[in-house]
């Protein structure tokens, strides 16, 4: 009798574990060839951002991950997918973003200009970064950056202000971080001016 009760208890326990819902903090990303608006609805519910969309935010995108992911990872994946498909995300204020459609330039929406790496948003956003150089020639750096980012996206922009050894680069935050690493390595005194 005790063996039957123990066996029945184990069957119930195993059945309950198998039927237990997934972690409520996890998010299933299963949007193969989905309308971008459907994905943005999920993104809006995950972030609680107010989203401004231009008329060109339309089309199909694919956001598909085999296993459920954390909320933060789901947000990151959606943001990176939007950029990969040509959309841009611009932070308007702490609780509002604007999304520009694929192939559109976001520069007319008031992209934030940043000149301090510590101010770069942690999320994937379109920003303009002001690079200032002490030693490297900005014109040569511009050529190198343009080759590195070739072909550029519709939102990618380079501007070299006259009379200043600097560049103003508009790109997504992850790319700006890569360019900062490169700029740091090349903005060094010429070999003949370096201390032995």
C-alpha cells in the first residue's frame, strides 16, 4: 500500500513539473516573417516606451529564437533586428522613442549628439557622436570609417566640420562603440614624436 501511494505521488509530482508554466520572466520570440507592427507591440509591452512611428514603419521582419529568453535579452534582440532590417530607433525622452522606417534617414528627427563615451546609451539607438582628434587627421579617419561601414545604411552619416580636426558620425550605438575603439588606437602621436 505504501509503495502504491509513493508511486502515485511521484507520478503526480512529475506530471505537475512537466505541466508547470515556463518562467514568467522569460519571453518567447517566435515571429517568422511577421508584420513589424506585431513585433513592435511586443516591444512596447516589454519596454513600456511610447513609440512614435513614421509612415514607413511597415513590412515583414523575422525575430525567432529557439528557447525563451529573458525580458532584457528579448528587448536587445528586437532592437538589433530592427536595425539589421534598416529601421532606426531614436530616443526622444526617457519614456519615448521614435522609429523610422527602413531606408529612411533619421537625422531629421533630432538625433542626440554625444561627445562623451560615458553618455552613449546602453540600448541600441541611433546617435550622432562627435569625434575629436589630437593627432590623427580627421579626413583620413573619415575615409577609413567610410570604408569600414561600406555600404552605409540610410541612417549612416559622416560630417567633417571645417576648421576643426573632428568628425560627426551618425550611427547605431554598437557601431559607435567599435569606432571609438578604433579611434583610440589611431589617435596617437606619430612614431617620431613618441617618447622612447
